[in-house]
C-alpha cells in the first residue's frame, strides 16, 4: 500500500512492552495524532470531576431500569448542581466522563458501548482519520464497531504494528517506568530518564510511578488479561485480512536512530514510500 493512502494505524501489545516509543516513530512518519484509550477516559473523567457535582453519583442511575437516567436529566443535574462552570461546547464529552466515572468508582466493568462512544467522540475531532490507535480496539465487538465507523467514513485500518516481548522481561522493565502527572509523557529510569530523576523531559512536570507498575502481581494480571482478551482479537483481525507487522519491544542499544530503523524495517514490506 502507498504511504499516502494510509489513514489509520493500530499499535497492539502487552502492557509495558514498549508501545509508546514505536507509536512516537509512527506519528512522526505519518504525521498522525495519537488516540490512547486510557488518555481519552482520563480526559473526559477529568471534565466531569472538575465540575464538582454537589450530590451522589447514585442520582444519575435509574435503579428500576438498571441504566442511566436520560441524558437530558443528567445534563440538567450537572448544570444546576455543580460548582464549576458547565462547558456547553463539550456537553457530550462531560456526559461520557460522568458515565465512565460512575463505572470506575463503583468497581464495575466499563461496557464496550461506552468505550466505543468515548472513542468515537475523540476520533470525530480528527475527522475519522490520521490517527495512531493505542488501546483500541481491545475486544472483537470494539473492532467490529471500528470497522463500521471506518466504512461509514470511507477509510480502513492501514496496518497493525504488534510489539512483543517476554513476560518476565516486561515485568522487570516496567518497574522503572515513570509517567508525567501533567502531560502523560512516558519515561524510564534506565532508557529515558526524567530530568534529575523526577521531572518530565517534555513539559517539566513531576513524574510518578503508576501503582500497578510497582506490583509484580498486578503486572502479571495485566499480561494475562492481554492473553485472554486481546490475543483472540488479534487472531480475528488477521482472519479479516488486516495487515500486520511486528517488532520486539526491546533494543540491544536504545537510540532514536535504532528505534526508527526497527520500526521502518518492520513496516517497510507493507508500506511503499519514504519512511
């Protein structure tokens, strides 16, 4: 396929495998934006939490019908019972953030329907193209939703870059990962150390270690979740004819030049054009 014909790329791999550095290379090669499911959830949940709703989350739930109350009712509650100023231009995003927060705070599984809605809300702002997807899709129903969305807008998945590495080595490396509290930039104490060990190289914000990065038990739980949920999806996508490229999540010598070479070597057989 020609480089200029590619409008969407997916990056898939286990948690902690090293997706982000490869995503950064793809963003640079294609000039795309990154859509990461975790970031999309956090942004919309923050929009809701910033309103400082004066009430209980149970007020949003219709217990008789086991679902949320109508959106019009939820919006009225938020407009009249919040300390913060309601952002009318982002009303849909606030509603999605409210619903995501309700599930997360109550320890409930976030249904595909809500994940799909949050993804669509963000993807629409890119006119449904020119994106590197990270963390979406993660289930076969999410993939089918994505396929329908792309058909509706006349595009398709260009290819998937699958990043892989051994579980034991991922666990060992993940304990050194640090994230910026302000912009989310990913650092590593060995491979991409933050300034003075605690400040983001991109924006200068303070970096921190995710709670689950410090726990081998939680790390291995996430790795097992990948095998159970995502590996069947990868098999399904291959069956549907989606092109796949693959690379290791590790480099013997980690430099920007070696990283770019690794990615271009992986996708080169699929993409025609200057990389």
